[in-house]
């Protein structure tokens, strides 16, 4: 007899779902390009809705296109326990980032459905819109509206490189709902995800019990010098924006090194004008990403970063401006929900460790309005945001089993 204590997910069905959904936006190298609100995103959203409906769920979506697949509970007046993540990917993304959390939720519902078990709370799977931020920046836009971090007007007004707004893209694919984003109740939220880092694999641990998410700050740095002829302008008389930017970029690296081992600094995009081989660059823009688990240390990193940029601008004879583009404070997850994850992993006999997420997730913003926890499983060499991204079937199944039992534990312990 299947009971709550011995129930497990169907790992084979979960893996089949992972491989099947990889066709929506699949790339020749075996990855996925499924940008938010693209035609491929619309296709996988339709598959998600149909699959959940077949398990007896009511499927709806809100004004930001967030999808909710609801399985009724014994007391449907209670707010639902949510399981979720996202279905969109990076331009050269993999088969597991985000979607494992959604399909893990389907595996949980499938296990409950097969066993004929009804939880006290309703259970909902959520697909959050535009988590990656690859098409519309900043990332985690829709969960950010849900958590009260962004206004809906701001989020729907964000444009992609073609000038299409998120709101227009939602309307085009038919996923702009009438329920105002953020008015949907939640008793708790659990998110399953690949680690996107190398720690679990290196330590041969199956489960990461996520304590929280490190703080992140993004900036755009604009460096202005003077366009000049590469063959006629002496080196001592140049105002070379790219030379200055190169020294500034090295400074970003040094800021992170100065705050090792947890400090991180990345320059991911560089635009150089006028982009001619025989013209001294007159303007350069580059992005900066600073991260640390401690907000006080991250603030110190920002101050050092700003000082280094100013010092290099003065030394190189250029103008420089820093524009903050995104801030996400460090997050500490709910002790009760984290405890449900840890105890479930222990009861199921999986090796585990506590871990802090280095990447941002929808859970960051949902945690502002609902008790939240995350579960990590290993990925090959820690590679993510890459077509080579890979995970083992047994690890995906283990993560979904911990997710199932953490949700059941929360269902019995939550007071509302």
C-alpha cells in the first residue's frame, strides 16, 4: 500500500518529460534556445497546461503570464503550497535550468494522483515568466512583480532588442491573464533546481539544502574618450576609451579578488564605438555583475568598484559614468521550509550539504511574500547557461523525491 511516508515519484516519467520538452527550441548542439514569450515558449506553455490538466489540475495565468496549475486540497480555502520555476532559457541554454523545477512539480502531482492522496492544502505548480532575463531585462521580472519588487507597468514595458515590449509579447502569444499579478495567495513555495555550480558533484553529494541566495548588483559603465585616427594620433595625445575600459575591467576582477573567497565580479558585455579597426575608440559601454552572500560586504565591494573606476578614468583622461541596472539583496530562506527539505533528504537517505545559491532564482522574490525553500541537485562540472548542461537521471529523481516529501511535510506543519 502506498502511503505518504513511502511514496516516490516516477523517475522515468520525469526524465521522459525532460527529454520531450527539450524539443521546444532545441538546438543542433543538444541545448535549448527558448526565449521568454517566443513561439517555442508558447508551445512549451501549452504542453505544460495540457499535461497538468490531464492530472486533474485547473490551469490559469495572471497578468504577467505566470501559469498556475492547481490540484485541489481537502481545504480549498487554504492558500496553496506552490512548487515552481521557469520554462524560458538562455539563447544557448540547456535542458535542466529552470524546467527541472517545473517538471519536478509535475512529478509530485503525478505521484499524488497515482497514489490517490489528497493534501490538506491545494498544491500548485507555477511557471514564472521571463526568469532568465535573456530577452527582457532585468531577470526574474514576473516573480519580481509577484513579490512586489517591480511594478507591473515597469515589467510589461521592458523591451527586447527588437523594441517589442514584454506586454506586447504576452498579448501576441495569448498569455496575458486577467488576474492581477501579486494577488495570488501562497502558503509556501518550493523550488527544485540544478546547482549551476560544481560543489555537489565535486563532493559527491546528491542534495543541496539551500540556505539562501547571495546578493547581486548589476551596473552599466559608460566610458567616453575621443574618436581619433589610429595612424596619425600620437599615443601621448589620445583619449582612448577602450584602453581605459580595459584597465577598469581589470579593476572589477581585482575587487572580487580583494573579497575572496565569496566575492565575485564579472564583465559580460562590452560595446565599443565606432568599432573600426583604424579608429581610436571614443566610447565603450560594459556591464558589471558583483555578488556576495553578505549585503554589507557587497556594499563595500560597490564602493571599491566605484573608486577604482574613478581612479582609472582620471589616469586615462576619459569621462566615466556608472548606472546601476539591478539590485537583488541577499536572501535567507524560511527555517520551517528549509527544515522540511533537510528532514526529507535525511529520511530518504540521500547525501546532502547546506549550500548558498550563487545564482538568482524566482525564489528570491517569492520569498518576500511567502515562506520559501530551494533544493539543489548536481549538474555535470557545474556547467549551466550552456548547451552542454547535463544532469543524471538518478539525481533529478532524488531532487523530485525530496521535493515531494518536503511539500508533504509543509502541508502537515503549516498553520494556514
